[in-house]
C-alpha cells in the first residue's frame, strides 16, 4: 500500500512562491554581485563544488522529457529532484567562492522558503500526470541518494539537454565565475 505524502507547505503558499522564483532569482543575483568578496582561495574551494552542481543539473536535463515521460534514469534513478539538488550544490559552491555569510544565509532562506515549496508543488503535479510516480517516490529519496531505482537505464540525450535549455544555467555560471574573478582582482 502506497501512503499519501505529507507536505510541509500549504498549496496556496507554494503557488504564490512558485510565481516569485524568477523575481527572487534577480534579487539573489543583485545580492551576489554586491556582497561577493572572493579571494583566490575561496574561488579554488567554491568553484569546483559549484561546477559539480552544474554537472548534476546538466546530467539531469539530458534525462528529462518534461510532462511527457516520468524521468527515472540517470540521476533520477538516485534522487527525485536532481535539478534542484544541482541548483543547491551550485549555489553552495558560488556562496563559498563569494565568501560572505549574509549571502549564505540569504541563499539558504530562499532555498527553504521558495525552492522547497516549489519541489512539493512539482511533486503534486507529477503525481497527477504519472500513475507510476507514487511508486517511484517510495523508492527514491528527494535529495539524498540511498538506493538506485530499478527502472530502465536510458542514455543521456543531448537533444533533451538542449530542449530543456540547460545551457542557460551553464552561461549563467560562467558569468558568475567571471564576476567573481573580477571582484577578486584575478581579471
């Protein structure tokens, strides 16, 4: 018997913050630009971490056919939300590189108050459109890998990567790295 999940955030709140994600992203961008005080050392520590998050996002995008097929291969065979996990890892690495506690607290607050409700909302949507989602969710954790899902192991698709426009995240990351390098005096 598959039990119904319990959600932490009420749907009206999740709907509201879902609409704020883009505006919140711009606020984070401004805060990042203003508050970043990187050094060569902080960049040497943070940028590899953020690059790993970006790679996770890219791997996930190459396995995701949004609203057409339930993604259970690639990173989705280990965690249900590799795009969000990749975003969190990327942001964590950039915050390490930026070397500012206030920026770290702001990013953490946005993840907890905006992204987690968005994850819950998305999971509700997936339960509605994919009959197998509940069973998949019983076997695969949201963010921390525990065991591999036994579905088919489909190959990475560069066409899906492009269709999901994941290259935009890579371009944004390159811009952030250039900004950090400029702020640190390396450029």
